[in-house]
């Protein structure tokens, strides 16, 4: 069964009968037939009738469920494309990243080709004059990132008076990227009686708050939660527990054994992406980096290399990978265990789409094993914990690869052309045919790469089901975390302090500071604290030995989507 947003069309004889029941206009059904799509996905079947009826809607669905068409088809259904020249858009779609803006725009254009629908993506990293020209020529649908949408609204180049529907796609990610204020400003600038449709992979309280403020009696639809997540049953999931110092070596060893066609590796920070890309290229992999610090031209070049097979390994942050759908992916690797189980499900959904099988690999540090248990409880699927392959395993795998390569060569029709080479070698020395064959095999075997002789320690602990909790840190006399000086007296290790130039007015909470510092520095949550948050700044305690490291790695980072000045704090 072929479904929208899953795979390219396989032929021209597909029937769109499954979409007729949804009440779509003939032009849309014709476009679906041209594309070879037959049946709507569950999210499309559940949401399209409500959106067509003009209802506000909150949809929880992950990437790969077909949600782009779930809102694109109703948007196109209500377009008036025969009323002459249109300047102001009637639909606005907000997305978190440039890649997703382009992807959604292309999808809407394909579905609306028989309607003459004019769609424009606007995002940062592209010359704004080009976007101004496209908007001035007239447009039916605008697909925008929040920051660039606010820019155009301020310039007066994105009029919103005629907007009848606003769609927030990947709403949770837009909030995580710090676009909350921009979203509020955009929604306030649209007509009061517009229709508002919101899609999100997860449903944190902030999403619910937006729905309460900006929607009227919304319909709630949830597709693909937990064990019913589309495609996860096709994904073989396993984890390897390794110390952080050995993670890069373990990743290389595992990929050497797996020999994947194309792999997406998720990292927590852009610094980790860059460092690991260099490491994996040094191991002989054709690796590319993808993160928010790259301009659009660089990102486009990276994606082209992955799709055409020039690159086999893509290392990316969660944000940069949003909206990616690459048919050649066979493996997804979590270089760290995601703290939110929903993020894990969202990540591994990059494989196992449209009936394709895939492999999801997670590298967990010993302290992260409890997070694997949280993921298993959400997905109701077991993650197999395995030993990192040994040097002996790697050598055996390479011997198998050599046998396979030679076996394929033996099926070649042009072996006779090398007979003179064999004759020459036989005449030149005291080596018989067996020795010559072994020498040739050595060349084939060595061409696959030098043997790795590093044994990686097994760091597994079989205590996930016990739910071990970390010991609580020292507390003040009130039962709450003590003051800066009081906490320092309780610690055996001296505590240093980091100044962060964001405080309560910036919406910063203790969890934001702990999460950002832990992600960038590699410190555990137990090593961070105490924390004092003032109106315009915060002070965070970390081990004295780590202060300079934390300042260095946090310099180019953001907290709640905002850049912050970081320096050592002197009491």
C-alpha cells in the first residue's frame, strides 16, 4: 500500500479511491493519482475531515506519519485560485527549520499543481530580496520559519489580513529552539477568527498553553504514540554500554561490523558533531556534519552528498535533522541516550518508514542505562543490550567480507584477462599458485582497512530494572538546596562558579541551566549546582576543575534559544 509522504510513486496505475471518501476536489485527486498515491495514512484519515470542516485541531504525530499532507490537502482544498491575481496569502505554515520549510513547500506545490497554487518558502540564510520579489508577485500559501516570518511582518512584506488558516508544524521543536515569543507575535498578528492547526511530535505543557490561548475548542488527534509508532516494529533496536572516553572507538567498531549503506548519527551539540565528524573521517568513513552553525549552501551540499551516496555517514544535531527523509538510510545511531523517550522514538523513525526495515543503535554511558528503561516502558519494546564487538569479532567480519568480495569476483566473466599475470608470477619465483592466491587475498583484505587492535572495555551494568536513583546532593537547613557558600562547605570537592548572562526575565529555569551545561560539558546533573537565578543573570556551581572547560564549551551555545554571556564568577 502506497501512502503520501512515505515513498516515491512506483507507477502510473495507482488509484486515489482511498482519498475520494475524504471529500477532496478533483484537482487534488488528480495530483494524487499522478503521484501514484492510493491510501491515506491514519493521521490523514483522522485529521483531514476536521480541518476541511474548519475546526481547530491539535495533532500529535511523529515524522513519517504523513502529517504534511494531512494539513496541505485541506489548505489547498479551500484555495481560491481562479479569482485573479492574489497578493496576500490565505494560508501560513510555520516550521522550525529551513530544510523543513523547503520540504513542506515542495510537497504543497506537488499536491496543488493542477490548481495553480503559488507557494513560497521564506527562511533565514536566503537573500531576503528574492523572497520580497516572490511575495510581491502574489502567493496563496507561505511556508516560513518563525524568525524570518517576524522579519517580513515588520517590513510589511507579509500581509496577514487575508490569512484564513495558520498551521504550526513541529510545534514542540519551535518552542525548544526559542521561538515562543515569535509564535505568539505571529498568531496575535493574524485575524482573530482564523483556523489554527497545530502538529507536534510531543505534547509538553507549553504546547497545551498555546492551544488554550490561540485555538477555539480544538479537536485532539493522536497517532503513533508508544508501541503503535509507525514502523518501529520493523526497526531492530540495540544498545551498547561504553564509557564516554571509548564512545568514538565503539562507534567506529560497530559500524565496521555493520557495514551500513547510510547512517544518521545524532549528537547533542554542534561541537560534538564537528569533533566526531573529524574522528570518523580519520577512520576512513565518508562522514559529513549537519548543524545550525552551517549556512544553507553548506547544508544543501551535505544533503546532496548523502542522497547520491558520496557520503555514507551523516552526523547531526536533533534540530538540524528535523524534516530529513532520506530513502537510503539503513541505520540510526544515538551517540547519547535522549533524555526524553519521545525524542528516541522520533529519531529512530528515520528508518523503518514506508515498510522499510532499519537498525537503531544507541551508545549509552553506564549512568544512562536507566534512561533505556524509560524508553522501553514508553515503546513497550525491549532494547537488546549487547557487548561492543571485540577485535576478534572485527577480524572475523573482515574475513567474511574478503570471502564475499572474492566470491563475487569468481563470478566475473573477464577473469581470463588476468591469466597472463598469473603466468608471469608463476615464472618469476619459487611461489606456487596457492601462495600467489594467498598474496592476492591479502591485498583484497588489506584494502578493506587495517585491523583495529584496541579492545574496548565492557561497561554494562545489569541493574536497569531496579530503577536505581542517584543519591541526593547536600541540602540546606530548610530542606532546599543550600546557599552558594553553604553548599560549598558540604562538598568534598571545591566548587567553582559560572556566570550566565540570562535570568528570570529571560524565562530561565534551573533545569534549563543544568541541561545546557550537562549537554555541552559532559558533566552529570549531580555535578552541577547550586544554582542562583536573578532577574538578569544566573550563577551556577560546577566542580572547580571544570569551570574553564564549561566556560569554553558554552561560549557559542544558547539557553532556551537565547545566546548568553558566559564567564567565571568570582564571589
